[in-house]
């Protein structure tokens, strides 16, 4: 396949304990900060880089996310070992209440973007809780008649709590409004690789 788009889904083992700790830490952060307005419409978006927070649950998620990003990077290239590069991971927490959603956006400048689902309210039907990706190639509507999976113009998934999803940062994505009375809480992040700086002796 030419110009394929990787999308990885990684379920963290024993995530219930981690999720409870992340929700408690999120509540503590929200009590201390009003947050910022980014792609979120309604709800709360933490400010700064969440991974600067030394709380054990945040650091444990950073470790899991970094490992998943290294694994995925090794699947798309054998020429570079991501461990030989510096990787900056910048993250934030999103809390989407009823009606809250994230408008379509990309994360320019980063390589990989990801989302960890801390809580994902269950639904029987509809699009609540779904994240949708839009294919960056042009003229795809013309291909609809062939119903070819790799030429579909968009694709939506509903990740579960405890799942990390990873995708290239250039991919346009957005989140459907939360149609439940419960909050959806996620930690989103961007990973950017840079050449390691040579040590000055
Ligand atoms: Fe995003």
C-alpha cells in the first residue's frame, strides 16, 4: 500500500487503578486551575504540559505512552531508532461534559498524536464518545462507489477506557458531542522527535 495511515490502539493492562488515580489527580488540577480553551467546546482543558506533573499516575501514563510511541515508530521505520532521538511529549487533560466536543483540528509540527481514555461513558447507539479521522487525500468522494476500505474519506472509532490511540499528527480529527450525563475524560498528547543535542564537553 502506498501512503497508508497508521492508527494504533493499545489497551493498558490493569488500567482501572490508573484511571481512578488519574480522575482524582484531574479533580485536584481542576480545583486549582480554570484551564484553557483550545479545540474543546465546553468542558475543561488543562493548561501547561500535564507530564510536568510529578504525580505517579501521570508519570506512569507518560511511560506507557512513550513506549507505545516508540513501538509504533519502529513499525514505520527501520532506518532510525526512536531511542536515538530526543522525544518531547506534551500532554493535557480534556473533560467533556454533556454536549461537549472537540472541533476538527490537527497538531502541526508534531509527529504522533495520541489520546488516552480515562473514562468513556457507555452508550447503546449513536456517535457519542467517537473520535473521527478525515482522510487527508483529495478527491476521495469520487471513490465512494467502489466502497474500498483504504479509500474511505473518514473513519470513526469509539475507544474504551484504558486505551491509548495513536495516529500521525497531520491527520484531521474531531470528537463527537458527549450525549451522556457522565463526563468523558481523556489525556491527549503530542510527540515530537528532534535530533539529540551533542553533549558539550
Ligand atoms: Fe487532537
